[in-house]
C-alpha cells in the first residue's frame, strides 16, 4: 500500500472518488491529502467533541445573520474550490455571500473561513491554508480557533492588506459584512469556560 499521507491524482479522479472515500480528503495541486481532524496520526473521519462543538457554536451564531443577507453557511462538509490553484479544501466553517458556484459540493466565494485547530492540522491551518485562503478576493476574515485553550487568531482584510488580531480568553470579533460580532464566549460555549 502506498503512503497514506498523499497520493498523486487528477482533479477528475479526486472528484469522482471523494464521495465514496472512507476518509475526507483535500486536493492540492495534483495531490490528495487525508484530512486529519483528530489527534491521531492516522487520518479518519470525525473529530473531537470540543472541535465539533466549536464548529456548531460558530455556525449557530453567524447563520441567522448570514441567512438574512442571502449568504450560505456550511460546517465542514462542503468543499472550498480554489480555481486558480487546482485545489479543494474542507474548511470547518465557511460563509459564502458571493454568487453560488453552481456546484452542489463546493463554493468559490467565501467571505468567512474558520479552521478549528487540532494537533494534526495546526501547521497546515496556520501556514499553507493561510496563504491560499487570503489570496481569495472574496475573503474578508479567516479565523483560526484553538480547541485546547480560549485563543483565536483573527485575520481581517483591510484593502489589499491582512491584519492579525489575537484574542486570548475573552473578546469580540467584528464581522461587519455580516453585521454581527462573534465573541470567544460564543465560540467556546460549553467547551472551555474562562
């Protein structure tokens, strides 16, 4: 058996096999990588309870505002298609307010992306995904949320530049394009009390 960490594959083969794959996989520039949402070194479907709770908390808080504006909100199951980079990712939370991609399995115009860190994904979320995500013209905010402590890295677009604000313990993250703010209390409700 080949190395489970990556496999060369065409986009067509990836899309054809993704629905039946026993593990969720991301596609980056001709290679398929299993998504590891757990603390196990072996990729598998599913994640920890805190990881899942944080995702649901974020979705539960932003969805009403997003829906009022005609935006679409997804939790980990819809792919983000990066057309110019031949890549597909599964963000933990994605809000798309631009035109619909016309594809039932992916979006192309997110305004908000959220990744909840696990030990297996932290490096990719902080580095590779940051570079790819912030290249998207539609993206306004990229949040990296720690599941082990109340800490959030919030990247906001200001014109052509990105600014980073770190929130530790408490704080309120403005999402002006959704006309809502997301607090750390909202995100960590029932997970990590401060």
